[in-house]
């Protein structure tokens, strides 16, 4: 099992059939800044009435800060053979003592509809249960975000409860103050171990900690 001290030296790279998930580098933050500047990409992330550039900077700062403190574990998503990240997937609110974490993911619009998010999140889930010894994972998505919800279902997560009427302010001429329910999905270790989802997980690309 990987400990907090070990992860403080760097995250191990993870592979899937098409992807490599790797730790973020300083050079990646300019790419993330561009990614977060797309209002469609962060439409359901870091909600609020502030303009997209302000929300994007806030999100970027949150990623930097939580990465430095290991409050969250953020992975850049790359095509195999490429160093360019096209999104991130994360364990947010990671609690190694309780064995819990919340899954998050953001993907460049050009990669939507290609199964990239599902592939990346599925790999992250396997890493969490087998290498971090998590006992429970949670993910949240707005009821209107059907594509995100589909990713969670494909990864074997189950709808646990709905948090009603979260206010979200839309931009670009859309109706403001739209009430959106938030769906909470969970996956427990005992549900995952021995399931078809576990059997699809490959081994680590590298155990090196830089």
C-alpha cells in the first residue's frame, strides 16, 4: 500500500489501454488555465456567478494548494505516447485515515464522447482501492450533467442520494439562478473487490517516486 509519505515524493504513473495518468508538472498549469477558461468545460465545476476567468483562476489555485498539501491527488490525463495533458482526474478530500475520497474529473471539450473520462476514472478507482486501500469513494454530479453521471454508472458507482436545489448561475445569456439537484454516487471496497471492474484494472506503469 502506498502511504502519504511515499506519495509526497510523487504519484506513480497509471496506465490504461489508451491513456497514461501522471502527476501534474509546473508546465501543465498553463494548459489547465486554458482548459478552465472554456465556460462549457467548467459549467458544472466551481459554480458561482463570477465570470469564467475568475472561476478558472480560483479552480487552478485550489488544485495547486490541495496538491501541495496532499489534501487531494490530481492526475493529468494524457494519450499514450503524448506528454500533453487533456484533462485531470482527482481524488479530492482524500482522508487516508478514514479511507475515503471524492472523485473529480475535467476534460477538454475536444475529447468528449470518446470514453476518455470513463477510462481515466475507472483506472483511478482501481488505484484507490488496490494501492491506497480506500474503503469508500464518492462522486457528485448535477442532475442536468447527464454525461458525467453516465461516466459514474459505467465505472460501477451507485446512486446513493440526491441533494436538492443547489443554485447555479449560468453565463453567456442562459437563464440565471437555475435550481439544480446534485446526485451523490458511491462505491464501497466490498462492492469493487472481485467485481468485473476490478479484473479490468492493469498494473502500475511505475512505482518510482521522484
